C-alpha cells in the first residue's frame, strides 16, 4: 500500500475515534486548522488562484506524506518544564494534571531535554504550556506554525530583569545570586514574549505584567492560583511544638529579623518553656539558635514528603509567616497559610499580597500582623492559643473558599475549557459541580 494512502486511512480512523470521544465539530475544527496551517507553510505566499491544479495536487500529496501524526489525537494539553523546585512542581505541574483530569481534560507533562518525546507529542497538542523554562525561539515558532497555542506560565516575580530589580528580592540575596537571577529573568522574558498568552498565579502578578514597562503588555494574562486538592477539614492535633516556621527559601533576611523580633517579645512575657519547629531551612535554624532565647527551644527537621510535612506542622500550635511588604512577596500565593489550614492548625501572618485576601475572609484580625508590628506581636500571641480552635476553623473556612478543590476545578474549567476550548467530559463536570 502506498505510504500516502496508508496515512490517509490512518487519519480517517483517528478522525472517527476523535469524533466519538470529543464530538465531530471539534474533530473538524482541529483537523481544518492543522491542515490549513501546514498547507500555508508548504505553499508559501502563493495565492490559491495562482496555483495550477497539478501543483495543488502535488502540494497536498507532499503535505499528507509529511504529516507525522494525526492532528486530532490526545493528549490535547502539553506542559513543558525543566524546573526542579519540588513545591513548584507539586502545585503547577503534578496538581495541574490531576485537576485537569478531574474535569475531563487530557494533559501530559514532559521535560524539554526529552527532545524526541517532545517532538512526538507536539502534533497531538492543541495547547502547550511552558512553565518557568527557557525554550529556544525556533521551537516556539515551530509550535505556533503548527497551529498550537503556546502559553508561558510563571508563579513568582521572576520574569524580566527590570521587574526583578524593583521587586525587593535583590536585597535578600548575594550580589552573585542577584546577577544570575536577573540573567535568567531576561531569558524567561524572551521566551514569554514569543508565546501567545500568559498564566500567572496571583492577581498582583497579572496586574504587574499588564504594565508596558515589564515587556508583556498586550498579551492575554490569566490568573490560576495554587490550590489545595482537598478541603481543609483536619481535626486539631495535640501540640508538640508551640510554633512552626517552614520555608525552603534562602532569601529571607528581612523575614528572619521579623521572626526573631516576634519570638523575643513572646519569650519576654511567658513564664514557661516554648519551642519552635524549623523545617527545611538551615539558615533559619542557625539564626534562631544564635538568638539566645531564655525559654525557647529550637528544633529542626528536614522537609518531608507532603503528607508527612502537613502532619508535622499540624502538631504546632501556630505557623509563623512574617513577610516584608515588597512586590516579590506580594506576588506569592499564600501556600504556607493554606498548608497550615490543611494541617488543622492556624497561622499568624503578614497581610501582604494574596495573604491579604485571606485576611479579608477572616472574622478576626488576631492572625494578621503588619510589617512594622512583628516586634511586639509576640506579647499577645497567647490569645491565639486560648481560642485556637476558633481561629483554626476560621482559617480553614477562608482557605476552602479561596483555594479549595471546588474553586480549583471551576477556575480550571473557566480557563481551559471555556476560554481555550479544550474538550472536557461533561460527566466529569456534572460530578464536581453537583
């Protein structure tokens, strides 16, 4: 059987299968878009009227003979990333795949160094998300030429050196780290500028990058926060530690000064021993150990797998989240407060950026401390422990409303199904929206 005929029969079978899975209208739409794009690429700038029938027939035959895959096959959404930060991969890749699957959208993750795998999957994809990764311009242009929507996604203020310099982060890291961060930020910006649309994790980031000065103005920018995959309903656990402090970041100079000031004020007013669990941050553990608290004990643990991590912070009376009011911190999703709520404990935090949205949902201001007030906030921290169960439930209600699984599925459906037109299983939507 001639190779061209074999491929035509292959596409016909795939078209029928796609029609059954996702509807005939979608199959026609994807096939027409894919084939027309490839035809334009083959014919160059020639108009249809200028092409003799014999030439057109040859062009169509050459087109069919070079199509490597069927345009309507799945997966429909491809996520490309080389990021190694476990927390980011958990929320922006692994979780995204599971949430998309829960609403009936097929997606797959691949690393950009898996060149053969990427090449074999691209013809199946209608949409590609590049998550915090530098991708060569040639590859992005090839994706766009094949009719693929290309999206750049990031979840920190890390795109464009100009934005990074104004973010407040450079004062928290060494000069060499700052130089490398700015170089990478410009590389991210160059990749993002080639993409069709942008996904960010907070309203602050969306509003910031709408400004012309930061290089992405004019591109559609969508906000998809980090979400929790289950409701916060954990029962309160027994207290093993008085406080907990958890962050993997090394850029926490201001944060540590606020934390030490808070603990000094707490240490000065209590008449009993207390403890703080520091997870996964040797710098914080060293700084707190050297602070010389009279009654305080510093305990350290490395970061654990997510469920173990949640269980451990649930054994703390309160998670402490001091944040300086900088653009870099304002750009962050309030993951640490979300984790505290999921663990069945509460948190004292700075109402910066998205943390301020949680603050608005709370019935009490006892859990929030403005930047300049951390040095005295420890004197009234005892009131949080006295009514801890009330504050735990309040924090859980706020987090469930803003970042719970129901909100996650609706947000994903609104963007990926309604906005991007990816096919979703209606049965799945009925199940999660009931």
